[in-house]
C-alpha cells in the first residue's frame, strides 16, 4: 500500500461522496417541492384537484423558496453534526456507548488488547491510540478520528471475550489499515453529511408531534390548517425515509471496496491470514454475530470491522461484503465452515512484563549497514510489517517496568516526561527542580524524583515509543492540568536558555499533538500543490537535518545536495549552520505540513537522503526524521533494527 496515494485517493473519494450528497439533496428538494405544491393546490380547491390543475398552478418562486429552505436545513444539519464530531474519534466512541479502557487496567483481556494496540502503534510510528470498550457481545471493532495522530480504537466485549491474540491482532491491523488509508476522516464526514439528509424526516416527525398538540387545543377555524400541517408532516416523514434510502446508498457506494482493501492490508501487516480469517469465521458462527445494540449504531455503520446493524435497507445496500466473500479472499481454500466462538483464556506470558530481557532480539541493522535507502524509508510510511511488530514488542519489553507502569496513569505520565527533560548537569538540574517546585503538582514532582534512577536504563530508541504510550493518558488531563503540564515542560526546556534537538524532538512530538487535542492549535490543512510554495521552509528543514547528522560543514552541504537531488529539485539553497534555529524549524515544519499528500513523499525522501547521505544514520537522526514525518501526518515505523538496553 502506498500511504500517500491512499491519502490522495481518500480525498478523491470524499469529492465523489460530496457529488452523491449533492444528488441526494437535489432529489429531496424536488420531492419536498412536489409535496408542498400538491398540498397548496389541493387546499385551494380539493374538488377540482388533478395533475393538470397542479401544473397550471405551479409556482417557480415558491419552488425556489422551498429549495432554499431545504438546502439550508440540510447544510445546517450537516455543519452542526460535523462541529459535534470535531472532537474526533472520542466523540464517536462515546456516542456508541464506549468506555475508555485505562492504560493501567488489571483486567487480563483488556491488558492483552492494549498490548496489541501499543505494539501496532509503535510498529507503525504513531502514538498509541486510546482504546474504548463497547459493551456488546457481537464481535466488532472500529477506528475513528481525523488523522493517524488522533485516532481512537473501539472494540466490543464480544471481540475481547472470544478472539485469541492472533485474531485480535488481525482485527486491530484491519482498523490500522483504515487509519492509514485515510478512511477515518471520510467516515466522520459521511456521518455529518448524512445527518443533514435525515433532518428532513426529523422535521416531519416534529411537525406531526406539533399537530397532535394543536388538535387538542384548536378552534373550529383552525381545522383545515391542522390537517394541512399533518399531511405535510406525514409527507416529510415519508421523504425522510427516502433520505435514509439515499444515505444507505451513499454508504454502500463508498464503503464496500475499502473493507476488502483493509482485509488485504491486515494480512500484509501481520503476515498471518489465519488471524483475521478466523475472526471473520467466529462472527459467522456467533449467536450475536457482529451486531451492536446501541441506538446510534446506524450512524457509523459504514465504518465497523463487520456489519454492525441489520434491516431491509442494510441488506439491500450492504456497507460490507458478505462474510464468505471476505474469508475466501483471505483464505481461498476455506471449507465454508464457520467457527463457534468460545471464551478465550489469557495466557500469563502474553503481557510484556513477563517477557524476559533476553528475548529482546538484536536484528541485522539495515540502517547501520547502509542497506536502507531513502526510497525504502519513505515506502515504510503507513506500511507495517510483522518485523516491525516484533521490533515494537521488543522495544516495549526493553522499557524498565517502573517507567512503563508510570506512563499508564496521569501522574506517572507527566512524571515520565518531566524526567526525560531533566539535565545531567548539576547546576541546570538544580534550577529545573526549583522551577518544578513552583510550577508542578507536588505529587507529580515526587513521582519524577522516584523515577530518576530508572531513566538511564531507558534505551535511546525507546524514548519516542514511551512518549507514544504516555500520550493517550495525557489526553485525559483536564484543560487546567494540561496548561500546567505544558508550562512545566516549557520551563524545563528553557532552564539552560537553549533548546537542543533532543528536547525539540520530544516537545514537538508531544506538545504539537496535545495542543491539537485540547484545541489550542488548528490542524494543518493541505493547500499547497507545488514545492515552490514552501521553498524557503524546505531549505531550512533540509539544511538543519544535514547539519544535525553531519558535523562537518562540507559533509553537511553534500548531504543537503543529496537531499535536493532525491526530491527532484535543484532550486533550493543550502543554509549555513549559524543562520539556523529551532524556532525557524518550527515555522518551516508548520508550513511544509500544509503540502498536499502527493508532495509530502518528495520532502520526506529529501530528508531521508540528507540523513542517510553517508550510508548510515544515528538514532537521533532517525528520531528527527520520524518526528518530521509525524508532523506531516505521515507515520513512519522505527528505522533502526540494531539496538539494545544499555548495561
């Protein structure tokens, strides 16, 4: 799967969806006008009402008025729903009755689910998404959000109860495919536009309710008005069902092929077709199937792992291919038999804390050996492989238990970040501790002190993954707590009156995403369709990367030239070291992030070429490249395969 082409395809599908939406709106306008005109004509002279009198009295000015009213109603309904969903995947999960699974849960099944999600997240280069549990016994799941960096995963209790680890991993890999294919944002937009269409029926329903009240209080002269309003309400309800018909049609049109693609991608991610195939077989063999009982389940029916609702229109316009077809695509020799699901026992050795340190695999280092080239690095974006999952499992196992456990609850997550920012120089450390005593929560400060002995044991390659584990927990802070946390982070970084690259990487990877979550920062919008629009920013970005990885100025300039050659441009100029700053880097990344999807791989390829100019890359360089990729909403898996815990 090409991540950037998938993102571009998702944008094209959004345009196609809007075209279908426009056709549906036009149809509803015509039907509503026909209803209004018929009622007016009938009300003028019921005895002489006919098709001929209807067209003779047809009023185009009234048609325009009704069309405007219907359009405004639908657009306002859609905008209202989209604003309500601006909170992202969390809003969808809570709307469907989901409860957030705490990161420090003691429930073995929940712990296993979180481990699977964390492994997949680290393997793919995104923060571990918050995980929600739906209290439905049907086997199902979904991903929701506006971007890979703010996605959430929701899983039903049935999936948690009846799926083994491999099957659960197959389902989660399927949902991660939706995250990387750009499906999530379109799914949320589809919810918004369809809500507007359904408002016609809701308007009719409320009109019927109001006429019931009017009948109980009307006088004799109001009888005809009540009858007319009742007829209008009934007609709008009927048109609302037509709108529901349109909605199911649009859902089916944009959803079915994406599910087959996500199945295939899940197999690619896990290299295990049995996991996801057996999960589908268990859905077929389950009494509950994959159904969700929440009244709001219909709204997001196009985004579930498997069919979540039932009904005539759902059968007529299926949002998912038949189970048998999906299983056959994954397992061509399937015998046609489903699996009756049984409660799964959780093995004690499935949790990372039980994985011995000796299990950490020291794999052949593709980056260190110079075998990974810039094209390969960019091709990894959005492409998870089993070796990345294995590496992620090893990374998690290498994190000292006290740090891992601390990152799973709000006080500890803040303490972990503070600890990472504390300096080793005694005079600066003393200043930082004084600042913390004034700004930080005393309990968090004490927790930070307790964690200090464990931080030197944290492998450098595990720093960003640990931040990724802490991120979902930090998103649960209140606004006041987050502002305080943000202030402490800024003070700790500024304590030595400079910001080094390691601090910038941590701050940018963390604060940028939290600011978006707490609505302190707007998500970048794709608006630049050519590289020339970000020429100066690209010069700053590539020059700083070259200087970071290559201390010799001549080598840095050669690395810069390798970068612009990889990007296919020669118009960029090398910026000397003394003219660069991290503030300029912040501004550069903010603007480069507004490039359209198909231009981003050129920038990332240039960055990778500059870093890997001499055939190798330090972990600092790799983390910088992955942080830049994250800022461009282009998640990149860990590049280094040779690493181990410090002794």
